[in-house]
C-alpha cells in the first residue's frame, strides 16, 4: 500500500471538515502535513492528485505499522466526519 485517504467517495465525507481531519490525523498519528524535504517518511497531503486528505509514503513502513496507521486513521475519520 502506498497511500490511504479520504475524499468525496467516502461515506459522510465533508469538504468543510477536511482541514480538521488533516489536523487530527497529524496530531494523533504524529505525521506531518505537507511533503517533507526528506524521503521515506509518511506525510499528510490535502487536495492532491486524488483530492481530499491522504496519508502518503506508506510504502516504506512494515505491514504491521501500515495496518495500525490505517485502523487509527479510519477511527479518526469516523469521529471527525460523523
């Protein structure tokens, strides 16, 4: 998996709440918003190629770490986009 994210195709998506979603994901997952200058760490992208909010560069993590991030991100999404 290279990235995981949310946009208008997801249930309960709210364009108005995407900034809050990105902020909460960043705080809870300790992942920076915006592409860092150095490679190999995940980052949160807003309104990129797929629109919405995405966690990019998951490729470099272990499958267990990816699963943990995706599970927690989905929980955060359901809280913010209720």
